[in-house]
């Protein structure tokens, strides 16, 4: 994470906002479900497109869906099924913070990700 000595919220927010892209990637990690924790001996993992996540906080709590997109600049996820209704009635996807979801099923298409998970076993 961004190393900052201050405890002031404004400086914490500024550090996250101005963090370099390789550090913003770390902000996209989410806790794993109990079954996945037991299987891989890891508590958190970076969310990738294709993972199945469950929303744990907010208006859409309990909803589960695939991750459709990831915005690394804003450090937000777009989850299939989580949307807001506009005034004219159209549905628009709603972004969710990675810390507010739980990974329930992993996308194991990437061999490097599989190798990284296997080495911690």
C-alpha cells in the first residue's frame, strides 16, 4: 500500500488518488470465501475479469455476479447484475469497490495466476 505517515483522512485519500498504477493494482484485492481460503491458504487476492464475486456491503448486498470490467484508474469493479436505474428508466452499471466484495469463484484461465496460487498451497 501507499506508505504514508499521516493519520489525516485527507492525506490518506490524496495518497491513494495520486498512487502510481502498480500500487493502484494492489487496491483491487478482495477477500476470498471461506472455501477458497481453506483451499489456497490465502485471505485476499486481486480481482480479475471473469471472477465471480458476492457484494457484501452497500445497496446491492448479497448479489452475486461475474466481474465484467475493472477500472484500475478509479480502483472500481463492474459486477454483472449490479446496476442503477436512471431517471429515464435505463439501467446503467454501478461500480463497486473491491474491498466491499468477496471472491466466491476464481477465473483460472491465466496459467501465471494458477501457478501463483499453487505455490502458496
